[in-house]
């Protein structure tokens, strides 16, 4: 008997194993649950406050490569693992606001973003377009829904530190997200030696970056203005306490009294002028800050600095049915020339949806909702109209666009993040301010009571920034600018994202509708 056929079969099996393993690697079977979780943690590590943005590129690239060849159920499951581990650490600051709301918010945000994995077909070169478009569209959904949108821990916040961040001037943060994802896919193509696709990706990123730089020619300087940004200092992770309102106010008066330079504008944080209608009561060890005292002190501050003073106030409306969160502009003669009431409110922080139901699970919610404003995002002053985004509003590009379209030549961001531990939300707010500076082509002045306060140039560069808890005055000379970038003039959604959404839908329909023949190895690895 000839033994040769007996030896041939094991040899064929031995040769088939590497091919089967290679096919499994290509089809994403290596992308196990632990590896998907690590990809999500890598994305989170690229976000502020950590800021290692190359890790975000690695995480996105692993996500894109890992769902290759998987069926719809597995693409969604692996994508959900990625997004849960992306949002859990990057939104942990919400635990201080509502312990029960934080895991709910993580799950909702993760479910929205995991849809990008479902929108990506399992095979073919069009996966690159669909994955990119899917992430852009899903980001825009969560920036606007639910509860008005929750645009935190975004890919754009990681992208703002990249060399191609200037591309956001063309079509806003959605374009920056697209460029960031494209860069991650280019990395995957280079590893797999798909040099043609990588070259196309690099060309797209270069073109968007060049276009963003060219948009700088649309911005025209009007005049220079000397500013002082005030941070009163104090401890972090302190809840809004009635008896602390006077101390917070006095720390900012003290810091302002230390101004040693001639300035045109003084910017105070949000909610540091918080007078009480019960100032004469014995609720605290010292008298509460009264409305009359607050008003007279602010008149004195404006006169002493001989500057326009922007101050953040908080109190009840006239019929005492709602709170008000607003800023006023005060001239050196003490007159109030303008007021802006916050429009975009923080869910569960300034208003409570389904209050009766939610209060059953949490007792740390605001007792009274804040009434939203309705006016344009500017405050009139002796220096002209000044764009304003109070605190949370800086995360929303539509508020900055409204400010510029309403005549704002600089963008102010009075904020207050002193209720939260760590620096997650504070650092992400700096990133959001950088994004708004780039998109709008305006200087951004961010003032916080305990940090971070910052001066940010129209190129997104942080010129000055305070530390946490310190009392400090930031001085700067900034330009008032006019002119509108395409991101402001056109808006990001209709010009850029709708075509991406339509293209993604068309490609998905074509891929899913076509009958692709699969070889036996592919069928085995996709079970």
C-alpha cells in the first residue's frame, strides 16, 4: 500500500490552518469582548483631562478593523462594548450631579454611538465611508437629543489637539470628527498595506486642513481690547450652599481689587453673584448676601476698574416660580447696559425632566428649575455686543453661531464647575471652548470660580489657563473680530452631514441588497 495519500491529508490540513487563521483575523474574530473594552478605554484616554489623542486613533482603528466581516448582531455587540467603556470613565463627573443618572446617561450615549457599527457593512471598500459617516451622524444625534443634547466626551474634543483641528472652520465639529476617524482608518490601511486607500485618506485630511487655514482670511480685526478674567478660587466638589454664597462673592471681589493694569473688560464667572431674599435671617453664622449689597458692590467694582464688568447672577424671578441664571454688562458709571439669560440648560442640573419620577430615586436634585432665556446669545455693552455662552452652552456649536450671527466679536464663557470632583468636565470644557474658538474665529474668555479659567485664541490655542482652586487674574490683549467662517455662515448639519447620511444609506442599501458569493472559509469565520 502506498503511504503517500495518508501523509498528504494532514499536510493539506496543516496548510489550511494559517489561511483559516488569517481569514479569522481579517473577519474580526480576534475582536473579543476584552479587546473591544480596551478599544473603548483607549478612545476615552484621548479625551480631556487625559488628552492622549493618539490612543483615541488606535481605539477607533481597532474598532473599525475589529467589526470587519462580523454579522449585524456581533457588530452591534462589539460596538456597544467599545462605547460603554468609552463613556463610563469620560462622563464619571456626572456621578456628582446624579448618581442614578450617570449609568443611565452612559448607556444611552453608548447605544447611540454603537449604531455606527451597525451602519458599517461587513465587507468591501465602502466600509470606510460608512463607518466615518456613521460616527459623524451618531455624534450629531447625541449632540442634539435627548433632552436638548449631551455633547460631552466627543471625538471632536480629542481631535481639537491634532494638527488638522483647523478643519473645523469649514463645517464645524462634525467635519473634525470625520477627519479624526479618517486618520484612524488611514492607520489601519497602512498596517494592512492598503496604500492606495491610505493615500486617499491623507489627501482628504490635507485638503480639509488647508481649507480651514484659508478660512482665516475671512476674519477681519476691528480693534484690540485689554481684558481681565477673574477666578476667585476656593475648594472643588462643594455643593451650592446658601451660606457659602457670600464667601464666593467676596473672593471674587478680593481678586478683582488686585487688578494692577488698565483694562477695558472684566469677566466674572457664572453664578458668583447669588444674593438672597432672606439676607436678614439667622440661617447662617454671618448675614447672607443681600440684593442691595450685591448691587452696590458691583457698582463700586465697575467704577474702581473703570471697565465694563460682566458678572454672573443667580436668583428667583419676580413671581418666584423659577430660578434665573444670567449675566449682566455693567459700565464704569454703574449702569446696566445689557443682560443675557441662559438658554441651553443642564438636564438634571438646572431642570429635572419627569421630576416626580426622578425624585423617587435621587434626593440631590435642584428644588426649583431654572427658567430658560430666549434672546440672542449676546449682551450689549459699552464696548459693543459681546457674544455669550454661559457654562454648559459652550458645548453647543449652535449657541456660538448664534452669538457671532448676532454681532458678537468676542465670545465669553462664564462658567461654574465647582460642584464636581476631579477635572473631567472642567478639562472637557476647555476643549469645547477651543472648538468654539476655531469654528467661530473668535477669542474665547472662560471664567470659572475655582477653575479652569482660560484665554483662548481664534486658532484654538490656550494662551493662559489657571489651576484648580487658585485665586488669579488672567490678563490678555485680544482682538475684536468680524467676519464669519463657513462653519458659522452655513452651519454644519445641512451642508456636510446630510450628504454623509444620504451617502451612508445608499451604500448600505447597495451592500445589503447585493448577493455576494462567499467562500467556505469566510462562511466558517462569520458564524
